[in-house]
C-alpha cells in the first residue's frame, strides 16, 4: 500500500500523538567572570531608537556602588532602584508600568533586571504588563498572557532562585501568591557573572542556595519527573552538594552555585516543585516571609515527604552554622492558619507533582496546620 493512502494514525506511534509541553527557553545567555562589562555591546542592537530607552530595575543595595557606574546608560535610559526587602507585589508592578508609560511617549527598548529573584521577577512582570492590558493580578496563573512582552534581560546578583531561567514571575497579589506563568515570561537574554554575587551575606547565600537545593529535591522526587527534568535536577543537586558540603575556593563556589541555580530552574521548567514551595507561599502571603527562608522553615519539617533531602539539608545547615528563626507561627489565630492553608492548597500542580492525583487525601488542612504550627 502506498504510504499516502494510509490513515495518518496508522503510521504515527501512540507516543508521538501525546501532547507534550512546548516550553520556551532563554534564547541567549552569556556566562563568565567579568561578562557584565559586555552589557552595553549586547543591548546596542536591541535599541529601537534614541527615544526608546532601556529601563534598568536595580536592587537598591547597589545604590552608590561601583556596579551602578558600570551600567551602560545612554540617551534617556532610566535607572530605578527598588528595595528587595519584601516579596514582589502585583500593585508594585502596576505602579512601575504606570510610571514608565507616563514618562515616555513610546514603549521602551527593553527592561533590564539586576538583582536577586525579586528584581528578576519584577523585570519579567513589567515587560509583560507593558504590552498587555489590565492589572498584573489578572495574569496570575497559567498561560493567561496573550501578547508578547517587550525585550527583557535578567542579570542575577545572587544565585539559587532560578528566576533567571524560569517561565514564571512569582508575585504577591491581593488574593494569592502566584506566578504569571507564560511563554512570554522567559527572559530574552541572561547575563551570568559570578563576580556580581560577591558580598552576599552568609545567611542570604544559604537561604537562596537552599531554594535551588529544594527545587532539586522536589523535582527529582515528584510524579512529573522525566528524563529532561531529571538530567538538570541531578546536575544541580550534585553542584549544591559540592558548594554546601565541600570546602571549595570562593571563586569556584560562586561559579558552581550560579550553574546550580540555572540547572535547578531548568529542572522545574519541565516538571514542578512540591510541598515546601506550596507551603512557603502561604507563609509569604500572610506573614511576608521571604521565599528562600520560607522554604527552609517548611522543609526542615518535611521528613515524611523527603527523608533523604531533609537529612542532607540538616547536614548543610549544621556545617554552615545556620540558625533558623523559631516561633514564626506561635501567635497565629485559627483564621490566620486557614488563610495560609488555603493559599498553599490552591497550588494544585505543586501538590499533584509531590503526591500524585490523589494528593488531597494526604495534604489535608489538618496535616498542613500541624506543620505550620511547628514553624
């Protein structure tokens, strides 16, 4: 029989008819000590014209520092310092978008985020909202963004969140903490310069690095695990162990943690995170607990779900003499616990990855409350 006369379903295997996720990746990335110096060269071809500026969103910890003097500002580019003391919020995104639209007669050439996860998430969200109508909270969820964002660049100054590579921008909204997950969220360019992570405090280095470590544990132990996510997750976990359990030179540790962050972010791009992240969102929403430390506060009590991971975490914590805060939830009311539990349980993909389709039989409100009460 001529192949043209066959039913197409008889010549395509069942596996090929599966609807696999078609996720975007960062199309351009540059890595290396000192590569921040190439930023101007990278941006120049992306300038629409001399009246369409680049907007640089920069962690205010760098205000007055040598890093600022190296930012390639020309024409009417604008530098906006932003505090990263709190989690990024949807109304913060809306305010930045309003300011930029009112400051200029045309769209900027691009948005550049320089900082940790907070600044990178803000840069991604602002780039999206400059081309999409409405308010940022309307886009919290999966694949709600309809129009491509403007050109945007991520430059991490701390390693671990994976925000530089992920297709989400996690924001605190009026009703929930949830990411804008879309194909238009991913950065167009990422610049990875390990030198930019110098000067990070030991505690912040640990908490943010543990975000990456917990990404790996949750991805590698999840029901969504596949060869793609496993390959990245295993490499990120290996690098985390080297950084936090071995005695590496500072430069080597910075290089490896930056790569761990990248690989960890890639791992969850094609799978998901799990219990710690879901419950950490509850802490962040109600109490404003920063994401990295929130993950640590929850993860220490998750031996039931991730026994080997919690054992490794405790070993790392002891080696670096990290003392986690205690009594965070001591004074909370039943209503407070209910709010955190509802926020956590709303993150269905995270629970399904962690516990399977019957996750509701295990992740009960009573179970979550018992964990929160230990924090």
